[in-house]
C-alpha cells in the first residue's frame, strides 16, 4: 500500500524540515504524499524534545471545551482521524472528568454545554457508576462525565509518521544539529549542519526551510533574523508505579495543576504544572511542583498519595502568545504557521504551537501554505492514509552525510 | 536538577565516545555537578549542553516508558532516565548497550534489535471499551500497552547473545510468548515454528540475566521457559530441528 506509492521525482521541489518532533514527522508525511522531496534534520533522537515527554493523552478536547473552543474542536476532529490512521496506537480506555468539590460542580453545566457545542460525545455518570468503573477514584466524587480521551504511546504514535515518510523516500536524519541557516539574497536556502554520527559538517540546500522546532523555534528563527511569538512553557509530570486507573482521569474544573492522571503501561502519570522559561534546554523539575502533582492527583485518586515514584520530569510546551504571560495557562493551545515573507525573508516558514493530538492537522495547514508557496497543486491526503507501524521506522538502513 | 536540591557534588563521568570513521573508541572524562535527584540522563544532558555538544545519546520520554535511553552504567544495563547518579560512586562509567552495533557514542543501531522480532508483533494491545455496568476485570493489576518497551537491555545483558549473533535473544522470544498467550489473530503454530528454530528458544542457557536487566517487568527468561514448555508439548524439541 504505502510502500508501493510513487516517490518524489528528482526535480520535485525540495523542503528541509528542521525539527524531528511530532510536528516535523507529520509534516514530512504530509508533504511526501504531495510529491515534495523531504529532508528532515533533528539534533537528537526523533521525539527527544517535547513530543516524547508528554503524558500520552489523546485529547477528546473536553479539557478546552469551556475556555478554548477552537482547540476543543480541533482535538475531537483529530482524535477521530488519528484513531483511524494509526490503528493499534491508542488504548480504547476513554476518560472521565470528575467533580470533587462544590466549586467543581459550579463548572459542570458549562462543561457539559461546552462539550456538546464542540461536538464532543459525552456520557453523564452518577458517582456510583463512575466508582464501579474506577474503584480507586475519590469516593467523595460528586459527578463524572465520560469523554473519548485515550492513552497513546508518546513516542511510538508519532514515529509512525516518520516511518511512513521514510518508506516513501523522505530522508530523515537524527543526530544532525543545525548550526546556522544559509541565507542568500534575503532568502533562506538551506542550513549548515553538523552530523553527530560522523562528526562532519556541511550545508544542506533546499527550496524552502521549515522551522518545526517547537519551543526551540525562536532559536532557529533568530538564525534568519526573524522573531516568532513563542513562549516555552514547561510542565512537570510525575510517573508513579502501578496502574491506579484504567481510564484517563481528569479534574472537572478550569485548567489547573495536577488535574489529570493518565494510565500508561504499568504506570500512572500525573500532570501537570505550567510556567514559562527563556531557554527550553534548561528545564528544572521543581520539587514543589512534584509535591503538588502528588497532592492534587490524590484528590482524584487517593492512592496516589502513597504510590511509589518512578520518575519526575519536565517538558516544554511551545505555546503561542505574548512572552510576558505569567503561567502559560492563558495562552491558546492552538497552532500557527508563519510565512516569514511577512518579515521580509523568503523561503522560510515556522510551524509552531499545537499538541500531540493535533499533529496531523497542524501538518495539513502548514503543508497547504508550503504547497502554495512552491506552486504545488495537490491536496492533503493524510486524513485517509493509514500510517505504517512504528517498527517499520527501523526496517531500513539509515543514511548519513558523506 | 531542582533549584530546591542541596548543593551538588561533583562526579567524574567516563563516557564512551566513537564517531564513524574514528580508528577506535575512547572514554572522555567529564566533571559533572550531581544532586540527590540527578539522573544519569540529566548528567549526560548537562555534558551535552555545557561541555560537549557533539555527544550523541538517545532519549525521549524521561520516565522509563519509551525505552530509548538504555545503556551500560558502571557495567550494568540501565535506563539512564530512572538511574540516579548519586549512589553510583565517585566515578561513573557510561557505555552503549552490548551485543548491538554502535552507531556513534552511546547510540546503538536499534534496527538490529527490531529485525529480531517476529513480524506479527504490534506494540500496543487493543483494549476493550470499559463497560458502564462493571469495572474491567483485574483493574488493580491492569496493564494495557505491552509491557516491553523495546529498550534492548535484555539483549545487552544476555550472555548467549554476547557469543552468538545467531540467537534472536530474550526480547523477541518474550514477544513470541505473549503472542501465544494472546494470539490476536496470529496463528500460534507459526509462532511455535519461529520460536523452535535453532536461533530460538532452545539456545537460551537459562542465565536469567535478561529478567534481571528488564526495567519493565517483562521477565523474558520466564517467558522463554514457558515457550519451551509449549514447544515440548507440541513435540518441537531441539531434536526435531536441524542444528544451525
């Protein structure tokens, strides 16, 4: 099927994607399907930045149904598409939004109405019904709503997009660090890279360069002398030993710290907090945030208070918005494609924002922008192309810089 | 490293280095500040950011779920993301996994690991929709994704794999046994044929190093013993296959 599809011809337009997270992988997949020649570079292992570190939630969109309906609608649409094009990459475990306090209950009507308005299918459950399904929930819960959340593997799901692009002829380099962008007559025409496998340096040339580096996108954009409105906004997650719930358990309230528990293999992952930093490479794991994950999480599932810790870590979200935002919570979760021709630089596009659940949709919109720029008249087809399993990613010998 | 931690002490890291085209490998020494919560992965990333940007290593999830940061730490297989540096002594030696070709520095060629698995292996187990009427059976021990995180630690620790490339190794055999337990449409006879091959279950020397090394409770050695039981029950003993 995908293996026999035609590959981009030698004289097809060539796009260099900087950044091997979910966004870069999905874009490589999208553009190879439209006949574009793709080279992608990632300074570390694929998904080593933000993508692999997230809690592994396939959003139903319910989290955003009250405060950010645009994101909520994106999520529920992409939720259905991803389940169809990545079969076997998601648990069919669903999620619960659980009201614990009277204050949570004040949010209930808005929540239910928001989900309905965004097209998110819900089922309202009495506390006893929720407890039958999830016996370790806080027995004092006041209400629960079931939503189509799911658990995913944060690395292996996105890796399917890399695998499919690779089998269609995309050249994907991990351990290839961008040292600078090549600029010629006001246009970005490539990148100077260092291959960490061989130690050699060289230039990669392309008709267009895409900056898909998430919270690092400001660093890359600066190499072209342009700015992108990105706020690296880390959050702390805490993985506990033991699968304390089967469904994804969310607190029913406006976004806050420690309000989600994602069961993942034999672990329960509690997330998350939110603040903003200047440098996404220097992420602390503040002890008080870890303690808050446990404290807030135990309000949803009391056993969390005593559960044995497996790991605590931070991941930087690439949120779009003003750099002076305090916590990052007020910034939109949606994504943005920036054609830097508006900054006077040709051949350079930044795609940023978004989240794992919307990686395909981000790539579609960015792919549309890129194809318009390159004069390619082929629509996106990723909604209906089943991706190869992640194991296919390793089935071919990798190429390196000569 | 957390801002709230006590002042870090300095540890000496000896890190395996190799770039393609180098005449050989070497250890590079680095002095790294280490606090009580610093993991080996934190320390290696500190080296990358502050001492040597050309150091290559694999990581992704930071919580022992993806299996990318497997390496040898002081001679033992470990996931760097959940291995604290503090208890490891004043000198910490970090090497790539054994029995898998090294691409560069601490990076091994995982393609060589995946090539060993039976073709039918998927990673994520499809799960049933939770019922409204009753909790899923065994909720307290429920595990939905496959336990195996494909990290390669068992292969690195296996003494048979150290002496023979022909052996498929513990992870692949454990995966085959999972398919016997839960076939998901796969023909068990085909799996038994695969596992009964001279490169398969009978080559294990029962050292149990794989189970010792596994960070994800897969217990490959026990699975291999179960496979042998199934093979013997089907009269697929070592005597019925051609020695390879």
